[in-house]
C-alpha cells in the first residue's frame, strides 16, 4: 500500500470522518465542523472513506498539470529572451516588450513567476525580496555537492540598493524644474553625459540632451527645449557645478567669485536658480536617472544607436512615450510657465561669452580661427592692436563681438582665398545685409559686468544681515 500524504485541510477532514465512522457519532456535528451545507455531503465522504480509505481525501487535481499551464519549453524560451535580449529590463518593461516585439502576451505576474522560479530578479526588486532569495540560495548552496551548481547559485545572489527619500510635490507645473546630468555608458562603447530636466509637480520630463561631457552647451540645450516647448520656468534646482555657480577655492571674498553665463541668461529671462551639492535637494531628477538606466539603455540598444547625434534624435520620441506612461496629467490652468520668448531672443540670450583682444593683424582669434569685425552691410571695421572686446557665440553658433559699446558681426578670415581674382570668374553680387543685434542685446560687456557687480552687492548685504 503506497503512502498517502495529505494537506492540513485534507488531514483535518479525514480525521473527522474517520472518528465519525469509528464512533458512530453525530453527523450534524461533523457537518458543522466541516462547514458543509447538508448531511448528504457528509454521507458522500463516509462512503468514500469506507471504499478508498485515506486516499479518497486527496484532491483530484493533486499532481496533475493544469490544462492552461505554460509548458516548460515555453518558460525556457522566455528565460532565454530575457537573458539574451532584455536582461536590463524590469518585469513590467519586459512584459511590454514581449507584446510589442515578440508577439507574446503574458501578464506581469506570469512573467515574474517564470523568472523568479529561475532566480532572476527584477532590477527594481525590493530589499525584502532580495533578502529572502539570498537565504533560499544560501540554503541550497549548503546542501548542494556539485561545484557547477554551487557556482550557479552563487551567481544569483544579488546585492541591496539604496533609495532616495520622498518629498512633497510642488503645486504648479513649471514652479520647480530639477536638472542635472548623469555620465554613464548609455550606448556604444564610450560614456556620455545625459542632461535632463524634470518638473517637480507633474513628474513630466521637460527636456533631455546628450553631450560628451557636462558643459554649458548641454544645459543650454536643455534650457532651449524648455523655452521653446513650454515657456520660462520659475525656478531651477541643480547641483553646485561651475556652470551655475563658481566659488574660488581658498578664499572667502565675494570679489573673487564668478557669476556664470547660465546664471546671467536665467536672470535675463526671469528664472531663479538654487544650487546644492546634496542629492536629497533634488530627489526627483536623481530618481529619474535611475529609471532611465533601466528603460532608456535597452531602448537605445534595441534601436542600434551608437552616436550622440542618433541618440539626441531618438530622445523626443522616447520622452513622449515615457511621459505618457509615468508623468501626471498637465493641467494648463495650473501652469506657471511664462510666455514663450521669440526664437531670436532665445538665440541671443543663450549665448557664450569670451573676452578677447584685437591682435596686430586687426583680427580676433577665437577657437583657433581668425575673424574680422564687419558691419551690417559686410564692410570690415578695423580696430587697433590691444583693443578689448567680447566675443558672443549665439545659440545657433553665429558669432558677434562688442567693441567700444558697439556690436559687430564676425567674419572668418580664411587661410587661402576661395576664388582667384585673376583666374576665376567672379560674378558681381549685391552686398548682403548681415543681421547684427541691437544695442539692447543683453550680452554687452558693460551689461554683464553690471550683473556681476549687482550679484556681489546682493551677497554682501546678505552676509551683513547674518553677521
């Protein structure tokens, strides 16, 4: 006679019926204990016990595979797909990819069960899940005698991860924009810096841009996207990079500090900046990069993107898809974005300034090239050696210079002429009018220096109040 094992509930039912038969007890009391609806059900159990004994109380589906259950071969295919193609995805993201790319339709719990059975955890698993799995793997490792199996179990033991603290959201869309950059192996074989900005109120990613490093250009492109797509935000929260704020080491004097061009651009448009080196100061953007490392990297890899240009072209479609899934709905009546500035104004304000001195050849050297100042009709204007000027590189990369409170366009002086006056046919052309900004352009040298002086005076007053 084979040994029959019963579950706790089945064993309880068996013992009650066994006692009822052996003692010829009260069927009504047995019905109440078993929580049955009628005596007829008790009689059926008695007949089964007398005919089959203990084996009758084993559930009929015990040991049977459900008709709708997934086959082992299918589960192996799911595991292979995850390990080979979607290894850096969460369970939810993997389920979405299965439906979109592989035409396999499963629920997130089904996918999670398949992968957990094979000791594959989601990159976003909770600490308690990892802790329980680690205990289970260590117990199996102690029992195992095969070196190959021990090595496999050891490879599946995962580490814990940190989390960022919560903080209340702002009320209005555009009230607080958190921005930062993350240098990571986003695509290809080299690390790049992903600049991003997220609205604290809605969790809406308002801008993103890839660059080689974390320079002013990256943050200017982020600001440009915000200005053209939404308008002027009220506040930027960011870290203490020299792009936003620079304090000279080893000095406490405000005169030795530099107020950056990004800060001046924000001042011209009316956006405040708050800087702090503490990650908890801007948890929304810190958490965003953690999500992007899980979602953006697989997207870039599956799209076969290997260059910064391709990645920047891919970002808008990714942000639309990401925001539609995870961002809160934008209520236009609660937006505090100021009216979008004109393209021309944005182009001139998001400019890069560089101090230069006119050389002996009456030219200005900028980025290893020589330029001459020209007026609005293209006529060269020459200044003497040693004349100080400010080179303005607009956002569209056009160059201007302010000399003696006047603004001129810069024209490159080629090393070799493009056409020969003696041997090449040169068609007469009318002088083309060159666009030169008005004197109200914000990046005149005097205007910028006034801004710096104003900021120094402001900080000095704050220090006097504290002291």
